């Protein structure tokens, strides 16, 4: 059972998401919060696997909350929710450790799929918006590019192949099919990639790959 937390200052949004998530037999809504401070309190008091976090909230916004949640001893995975598909706050949330982002008008089935994917260790980026967001807000100054390329030099050629597909937003299953390998092998490669690049999740690895100009 995937234990989730809904973090949004709009009570109607929380109600709608709770109804959606509770309708999935594999998901349980374990906590709700109206802002980032409450989210950290709830995640400290309850075991949360995946938190769905709004970006713009009073007291503590979703960016700060994401960083605080990811710093907990038992950090939940974080999916950032936003109304805007091109929003620098969403990029900042991803850089803070979120495992993906979705628009609030995303199809309900895709929201459920995202929770399952992220709980299993994959990333979930709104496909078209993700590329536009990263292209617009991710700095491509020369020092950053040089640093990113240096970190990618730590990878084997096969790991670079896997990272290129991670940067496209492919799941482990997608990568296994494309590179003709077992999914367990892909998982092992991804784990080594995160360690080698000194990043905490697939999204941060994807951002680094984009900086270095790596594409699948």
C-alpha cells in the first residue's frame, strides 16, 4: 500500500485529490496539509511514501517544503503540482529534490500512474511541459556546462546511454526495452548513476544531463 500525503492550501483541491487517490486500491491517503509547515509536521508524525505538493502556498511554499521533506530521516518522494506548465517555481522544486511534477488539470488516471511510478523509484514529468520548463529555466552558462560534463565523465558508456533515456523521462521498463536489457539491470545502472553524479533522484540526474548536452 502506497501511503500518500496531499499538500495544498485549497480545501477543494485536497478533497478532490483525496477522493481520486482513495479510489485506487493500492493507494492510501495517510495525511493532508494546508501548507508546507503542516506538511513537514505530518511527514514527521506519519510514514509517507509519496507527497503531492502544491507550489504556491502560504507560510511555507512548496519549494521550501520539498527541500524540508527530502531532508527528513525517512523522506517521502515528492510530486509537485502546479497550475502553470512554465513556472520557475516548479523548476526550483525539482532542483530541491522533487521526483516530478504534474499540472493540476492532468488526467486523473495519469495522476494515479504518477503516484505508482514515483513510489516505485521512477520519475514523472509532465512530458511536453518538462522539456519547455527545463529549456527555459535551467541555466546553460559555460561554467555549469563544464562542471556537468566533468561529472558525466565518471560514467561508463553504457551508463551514459541509460542516463540519456532517463533525461527523456523514460521509465526503467522503457529503458530496458530500448537498450535490450533486463529491468533489474536498468535499476542497477540508475543506482550507480545517481551515486556517481552525487544526485538524489532521477530528476536531478536528468537536469545534469541536460546541462551537459546529453540527449537520448
